[in-house]
């Protein structure tokens, strides 16, 4: 091997043997992005204006100059705190993933300085000689120089699930094909090998693919686009109203400085400061809920992407299927029996009374080398670990389920000779003593490829009796074999022979090399067919997808027949639909003559896909509702994903191998398998499926759709009160009344009373079966559509404003200022030198007394908005259904929200009512109820709106009022 | 079209609802006294004349133009205290609260302008501004139902001694209890609030100097004069700068 010194030199030259992690955005950039993203810019502008007016007022020596300084500081604090919050939320969800990639450091057995050493795999360098054995992960790309029964599992690289044998022979020019190279990150399944490291780190085949994946651009998630759209909308409203009223106030001869202060107020009133934080919290709540359902979301926004998914490209093995061979059908006595293939089978229901079955079961039990690992007696049979290949495992479990303790049966039928399966004779044979002490004959049992087995038989067992194998019976066999094979199942034939006692006495020495025993003229007993069966939850999940308008496309490396059979059994290809080939077969015409439009299903072979232009692929994706791609390489997955995206679909893709990572990255949402998935796949994916189960994707879709609906509700709820915050400024400017609400007070609504209720809407249950809707159209179904904005702003918002103004006028009138007195008083009202300001009753007020009254007005306005927001919260629970259909008390969190809202308002009013800086004052109890009739009106009005929407779907009302 | 109609009806309804609730609310109010007076439990002090800018008097005693505005203000202010305007007012018992809560028609007490002595404008049309003894009238804000206790009187103190001598009219700056309580604009139409004239006799030392003066209401336990936030509650501060 290399000397340590030389190895260190090379290590210094090439770097460690590890994949460079994808370039992460520096934390500080992420943080700054939160600081200036969304509404933050607007608030910074507000803060800037505050400081400018502070500067001007300070130089003019105005007393109240510091108010503006504080306001600016508060606005800046709001931005910074919400920024920190959003950053923290994002970091928290990213951390879940970071734990994934932190794996136990891999060790490698290396020959260094002529000694075998255990070294961390990242210390390997080119030229090192490493030893590997069954169960190891290959630590680098290595060329093998010595092998012993070595098999590697290249599935993470090529998608082929069958282990491939490796030797020292150079068999192919292509490094991926040749037998003497083992690749980094694949696993050695059995045997041992020694090899020379030829590539390390990013220069390995896997490394190259991984860097290819990081080259595929990350596109904006649908929800990010929606939120951006919404921010633009609100910012547009804020800026245009702000500028409009700036112009109005300037032309009304307000001082420029005052106009700027109005502008700040209008911006603050318009911007829902707490909303983006609320959205983040809602998304992370959903992410948590999804994690419980085995969908681990890496990127918060992916939560919703899953909900808008319109095509799912799913792997077959492990995702749709159980990833375990299971006996599906049996054929004996000229009859096909179906076996139970569910995950937790404990018995088999088919008829087991026939003596043929007894014979067959004996062969199945005895002619099998697989064994359970010891110490698993308490586990369910299907969960036990077996040493042996997939088919033998299936047979072992099958017989264990039916017959019970297989190992003791084998012990009673002692094995005296055995020929293991090999690819030349394609059968497996063993000879046993029988468990009947009076029967001294030996029993020869054999299983293998059905046609080969049949060749060796001259009789066939029917109902326990040997009958000659005539043409008719051979034909019956052929039909059964074809039928089972046509279902995509792997079929095995079983036969036996009791060796005559006179020829083979008890002491007979069997020699497997010279085969001193008959291997022909045997008695055929039956067929067993196996398949990797679909997971039992999958058919239901697929039909849910179907009703949810999501197209499920199967992409697999498997044989088309198997793929189609599984697709049929899980419903990806429905029972009634036909492929072009099916139609051709039914009508007995050549494939070319079939009208392609009649075929709803299509099974596309990877070989055909290779020669297809992208237009042809588009045509297939467009014309067929049910598509299976078989024999595809992971690279072709990327092509399929791109094809789907060209249709305008939001595509979810599952994958586990390293080669899947470009497709996972390219897809709108890449879903990696948590159990079978490679690290590279998990890195490239947006979501990790902890149980590898397709059904979990569907529950994820459901959650994603729900959160989209609920975010709509949250936004509608939040936007509504913005009008009630904005109107005071507008009326203040136009009618010159005393200021109804302060900027700080607005912040207390936006970031105080409203936060918990808007998060509570994220817990709202779906109104109807959201899985019966089509996926949302990215271009048409916006998160914030104009109906939502108009209904919130121009209807409920205005109602709230009216209610709040009634409270405001009531407070002033009951203290002596009738509404008529208030109009136009602004200039004198705010003049600090007027300390004998006369009210409607002839009383005189000092400036401070007026200000105190003004703050009472703020508090009253604030309380009214809060009370009406309770009604707003209740009506936002549903968009179409009546609240009474939805259940007023089903979502308990809503009530937490309502109580928190009233609680916070009470604390602000009565607890902090004496802190003048906050501009709250204690408020008479009855003012809390002035807005209650308006709150009730809001509720009643919204119920009427929903009733009309339900009664007259598609009407003018529905079109304009449903958001 | 339909949208416009809808909003017309919608906003029409809201406007009607607003008007109706406001009307209902106003019906619950009395036209005589406001429902609550807790925000003005203690009255503020104010002076007349009140300079436009801050409460700072700048004038030249020899330039009548420089103080004419103050003089006019005072004259106008005292207009309503003329005897001719007080014909319906009655002479009340001095030193006693004039409680008329049972009376349907509230009478106003006569405030005899001569009580303001040299500051009444009768003897000196210029209220002393030309002589270096400018007058400032101190009044207390009207608050309905307020009944001062004790013997309220105004006392003014200059910040620095020796620049100004202060005389009060009526003597001691007393505010007579008979002017209280006030019953509000509609019931008590002819009410005149009591005045205290403060004559600032500026000494030669004080000429050309800015003199800061603070006046307070004293002698009544229920009239506050020391509030940290409200600088006008029971007190008032102003500055005088007289040149020659």
C-alpha cells in the first residue's frame, strides 16, 4: 500500500474523500434577506421618514419631536424582530434536515505502510488499497484486484435493484458497465473484495452526478410566488393611498412635515406587520403535522407546494410496493389460487384441503435454503429478517405462515443432498429423508423456471394422484403459466419424486457432481408466482389522487409487464382503460392502426423514450391520463419531469438513488425516500418520506391544500382590520377631526391582539372534501385574489371602520364634544398653546386634557377593532359553509385566539393604561360593547353572503363574493 | 354596473346605519351637561391676552404699536363684562357657593368690572402697558359642576426676585365661590367666569430682562396645581420682556 507520508501528500493535493456539500447561502445573507424582504422595506421607509421629521422638528424646537424618534425606533424594532423571528423559524426547519446528513463517519480498512488500518473514509486517497466485505459501503471508486463472491448493489447509482456480481475482469469499455469497478456510496451485498482507489471525493461518479444536481436551478415555490404577489398588492395599495393622501394633504395646505407624518401613518396602517410571521408559523405548524404523518419537510414553503401538485411521478419499488417478494398466486390441480399479499398476513385463506397442496407445500418448505435469523420468534412472521434471496425469502415466509415452524419440518425431513440454483440449469434440487418413520424412501424435491421443470416431468399431480402429463395437461400448464406471467409475476415450478427404496436404500450415498439419481421423469406438482405486491394503503391513496385531480405517473426501472400489473393493481391504470397495445390485441389489428386517442393508458418503455423528441413526449403526457414509464433509467426521470413541467403542471417526484437527484431538484417538489434514499437524494429533495410510502404523499397533499385554504383565511382576517386602521387617517386628514387612532396603537393590533387568532386559523378543518377538488391552477387560483381583497377591504373592513367610528364619536360626545364640534377642529385641537379649548357644553379643556381624551379615543377605537376582529375571526373560519355547519367549537384554538385577543386588549387598556408613552388609557366598561352590534352585523352579513353563494353557485354573487 | 349598484346599496345601508346609531347615541345625551366630566376633574388656568406665539409678551412701553394687540384683546375680552351686558345678572352672596341645582333657570352672578381696579380698563385704556405696569387677566377654565373648596385665589411668583412687583385685583387674587358651580352653556347662558387681574409693576431692574412668572391657584384642596404632565392644570407660566 501507500506510505502514510505519500498518502498525506496526495490528500493535500486532492482534498478529503468526501462530497463537497451544496453551497449553502451564508447565514448573514439569509438574515439580511429577512430584514429587507416583504413589507420590511415599507416599514424601513416609514422609520426613515419618522427620523427625518424628528430631525426637522428638533431643529424647530417642537415639543413632540421625540414622538417621531420613538415611532421610528419602534418601526425599526418591528422589522428587526419579525425578521429575527422568520429567520429563526426557517433555521429551525433547516436544522431538522441537518441532522439527517450528519451520519456516523464511515470507516475503511486500508493498507498503509504495509499494515491494515481502520481509517475514516474521508482520509482515503487515490492509490490506496482497501478491503471490503459484505455489508460495507464502498468508500471510494475502486478498481477490484481480488474478489470472492462479491456482489454490489448499484441501485443508488443506476436504479437496478438486482445485486450485481463483481470480479477482477475488465468486461466493458464503459466504467459503469465493466465488472471490475465498484462505486463510491454503493454497497457490497455479499462476498469480499480488495481494490485500488481510483477516484475520491467529487471526482467519483457519484460526486459528478451530485455536482450535476446542484447545477439544476432551484425555482421559486408556488407559495413564495403567491406571497410575493400578495406583498406587491398590499404594498401597491399602501403606496398609492399614501401618495394620494400626501398630495391631498399638501394641496389642503397641510405642512409638508405633517403630510409626511400622515404618510407614515398610512403606511403603518396598511402594512400587516405580523402577517408574514403568521404565515411562517402556520406553515411550520403544518410541517410539524406532516412530520407526524411521515412527511418531513425541508423547506417550509414546500408544505404548500405539495398541495398544489398536479402530477406525481412515483417510483414503484418500495414506494408503491412493499419492496418484498411475496407469493401472490398458486396453481395446482389445474386451478389458480390467490394468496393474501397484504403486509400483515397471518393466515392464507385459499383452499388447502387438496393432497396436491400437501405435496406442494412440502416442496416449498424443503427445497429452500433461506433461514430466519435466530432470535426473532416474537416478531410477526412478515417482519422477520431472513438470510437468503428475495424469492426464497418469500417462499419461506409463505410456508411459515401456513405450516408453522418451517425449521422443525426441515429437521424432521433431513436433507441428504442438494444442488443450489445456478443460471445454467435454472433449477434447485434437494433430497430428503421423509418424516414418516415407516417410509424409508428418499424424497427428491425440485423448483425452478417452470418450463425447465416441466421438461423434466412425465407425470403431473392432480388431486394428490399422479397422472400422465399429456398434451391437454401440458396446455393447461401453459395457460396458467402465461396467465401468471402476464400479471407481471415471477413464476416458479415445483416437482418431486419419491426415489424407489430398492434402488436407493437408506445407506445410499448421493453425489451431486455425478448426479447419481434421476433428474427427469419427475412428477409436476404446481406453480407458485411471486410479486412485490403493492402496499395495501396505496390503491386507496391513488384513487384519492384521482378524485383530487392529480395524475399519478409511475416511473420504474422494472419490466413493462410487471410495471403495468402493479399499475393496474394500485389503480394507476384503472380497470377499464386500455393501452394502445390492449386495443390492438382486442380488435386484432396492428398497433399502428389504433386510434391513439382511444387509449387512455400508456406504458412507455425506456428504450422508446430514448428515441422520442420532446414534442412526442409532450403528446404522450397530454393525451394519456394514465401513464407508466417502465425500464427507465434515473436520468430519464429528469426528462419526464421536464416534460410534465412543460404542461404547466406542478410536479412532485419521488426518488431514492443518487441518480435521481437532478430530477428531485428539477421537480417542483422532490420527495426523497427516508429509508431507502441515499443522502444525495435527501439533499436534493424538498421533502423526505420517512416511511417511503406513497400514501404518505397523499396525506401530505391534503395538508398542503388545507394550509393554502387556511392561509387565505388568515390573510383575509388580517387584511380586514387594515381598513379600520387606515380610515381614521383618511378621515383625520379630510375632516380634520382629532386623531382617532395612533400609529403605536395600530402596531399593538397588528403585532399584539391579532397574532394568535390569525395563527389559530391554521388549525381550521377543511370545509369540504379538499381531495375532491382539482389542484389549483397556478395562474388563476391566487392566494389573494381580488375578491378576497375587495371583500376584506371594501366590505368587512368598511363595516369595521363604521363600528369603530361610532365608538369614537360616542366617547367624545359623552365627554362633551358632540360630533358637530369635532369637525374641522384639528389645528386648534393640536395647538399646545390653546389651553382653554371650549367643548359643546361650554367647558374648557387644557391641551393635555384633550390629549388624554384623544388617547381614550385611541383606546376605544382599538377596543372596537378588537371586538369586531372577534367576529371577523369567526366568519373567516369558513369561506363557503355556514359557521354552524363547520361547528363553532370544533377548532378550540380559535377560542384560544379570541380569549387571547380580549385578554391582551384588557391588559393594554387597564394594565398599561397609565403608561403615557403607549397612548392607552383605562376605558369605561360599556365602550367595549358599542361595536358589538356591528360585530353581529358582520357575522350575519357574512352568513348571508355564504348562504347566497351556496344557493346560487355560478351566479354574479358567487363570482364576486367567493374568495 | 351591477357592482356599482351593489356598492351604492351597501354603502347607502352602512351610511344609514351609521347615522341611525349616531342618532340613537345622541338621543341618550343631555343637551345641558355632558354625561361624563372625569377627564376635566380639575380646571386649567389661562391668561388673557394670549400672545400668538408661545406665552411670551414682548413689547416696548413707549411704542403703542407694540402692545396694541394686547390692549385690543383685553378690551374685547372685557366687553362681555360690561355692565350693560350684565343687566340680567344678579348680585350673589359673596363667599358662598351659589347652588341652583333646583332652579329651572340658572342665574348668573354679576362680576363687577371695577373689581379689576387699575386693570379694568376704565382708568387706563392701555391696561398699564404704557406705564410699565402691564395687566394680565388670569381665568380658570369653566368646568360644569365644579365647586371649589376653601378660598381659592391666584398667586403669581416671578422666577427671580427684584424685577417685578405683583398686584392682584381683586385683592389677594381671590376668586369668589359665588361664581361656582357652572351649569353649562345652555342652562347658564349669561355665566361669566371670575377673573383675577395681575398687575406686573416692572422695576427698572427688570426692564429689558425676560421675566418668567408662574401663576397658580392656591387655597383650595380640590383644585390641583401640580401635575407633572399637564403644565396648565391649576397653573400657568408666561414670560414678559419689556423694553423702553
